[in-house]
């Protein structure tokens, strides 16, 4: 059902210590993805679902957002590109606002996704990954 979600933190090293500590008893692990973020998930072999934790300002943030105070981002797993397209159209028809038309996402290998803002401004994504994203 869920593909990923994430949030911004003010101190990445402090957050990393915390999530490294809680990962082990939950059977999870953390994965480096650069100097500004890391992932919490099952493993490299089972990459989704994951929690993105970082210090970068997401492109979908609403004005006034800051670490600990921002709108939610959640991504639902879609079975195909057609399902992502249908999600996008249904969301707009139900009062959602465009926050990223359906298409491949730069910098993320074989990901096809669409973003909408729900009626409260939360960023809702539907995405499919390889091979369905081709």
C-alpha cells in the first residue's frame, strides 16, 4: 500500500543516531543516500517501503513549513503507470491540486509518479517502480 514517506529534521547527525538506535529492534536498517539525508527501511534488497529523513527543503513544502511543522507527504504504491495517471485525474476531480504531473522522476531510477495536494495541502503521491515504470 505505502511506498514511502518522509520528514525534515534540523540536525541530521542527531536524527541518524536516534534512527540507528531504534532500527535494530524493529528489524530495520538505515541507508546513506547523501550528505543531507538517509533512509530507514528493511534492506537494500527490499528497498520499499521506506522513510526518508533529511535536512533538505522538499519542493512540495507549503510556505511556512519547517522541521517539525510541515504538511504531510505520503506516497502510495501504484501497480502501473496507468494507475498513477488515473490517481492524478481522480484527485484533481475530487478537489485536489496539481503538485507534479504524472511522469518519470529525475534522479530516481525507474520511478513514475504524480503529486497532488489534498484539500488541506498535504502532498499525496502515487508511484510505480520498475518494471512497471518503464
